[in-house]
């Protein structure tokens, strides 16, 4: 299954064809949308993109469109969160997807807010999820090791960064990693195979985790199977 996450900005009205064209070019099976506050716009984007199912709520940031049938979609809003998070259960798999949209603006106090939102979200996910799942969306933050250049911010946002102390301790993504999640995008595309292999070794050492269980889960991601099997052959 190919998953796409896409912030369509300010609801996407008037830009439905351009948004749908980008989605078609990625050929996704499931799309998580952020700032998708108008259900009629989400419906039109789904039609134009050729994806048969959609789910949206007026006023909520998160929505989805899908080629794969979705058997359940629910919005959950922890008290401290600005946006509800979205739980999507695709048909025919034993895992689910949680869509996320954390508070925006790069400043010390907004990063603290994102950490509070994230911790509330992780507690809620622990109550709702039933096994393997994917956490994806717009986290509005930087991953550990990424370079932040405030000169690239719009002037008004640069002022907020400066007023908050001119230094941000980026903790949101690190908090996710410390909770046991793996940054699949960076492991696959940026950091390299060696780091991904080490992450796999750590996962296999954890009690209850087995190669068979991992391969079972990976069957939902056919394009990842060859690389995973090759790594397994080396490790085992």
C-alpha cells in the first residue's frame, strides 16, 4: 500500500484540479489530507484524483481519500490538541493509520505545545489502537539533526522565533522516536540502509518480535518486501 500525506493549505478551494493532479502523479492507495476543512472540496479532489472513497468533517483539519476500501474512520480530539487526529482502518489489513496535524509556527513555545499535543495523542492512540499502526501527517517541526535556518522564515514568523528566545529545542520527533516509533521515510530515503539495518536488529531483539511477524506485516507493503527479505537473509 502506498501512503501519501498532503497539507492542501487553507482548505484547498479553487485549487482542486491542481491538488488532484499532484495526487494522481504519486499513485497513492491512501491519502491523508491536512487543512482539509471543507468536505465538499475533499469530495471533489477525490473524484478528480480517481479515488473512490473519502472522509471529512467540516471544520476539522484532517481528512482522507482512498483507492483502497476503508472500513472505519474516526476523529479523536485530546483536550490539549488544536486539531483532532484521524484514525483510518483500511480493509484487508491488520494495521491502521493515524493522521496527525500538530500546531504550526517555529518557536520555542510552539514546539513545547507540539510536544504536549503529541504526548496526549500518543496516550489516546495507546487507548484506541489494536496492534501495528502508522503515524503520519504534518508534524510542523524538525527531525533530530535537521538544519533550521530562521532567515528562510517569513518576517512575521522570524519575529516570533526571535521573541521566543531565538533558539528552539526540537523535541517533538525525538519524543516519537523515544516512544518506540521508527522514522520510516528517513530510514529509507535519507539516512541509509546501515541505519535501517541497525533499527531492524533492535526491533528483533525486543521480546515478542519475530521475523515471521515482521514479514507478515510487510506483505501489506509489497515494494518493501525484497529489501526486507534481503536484510533478513544477512541478519539471520
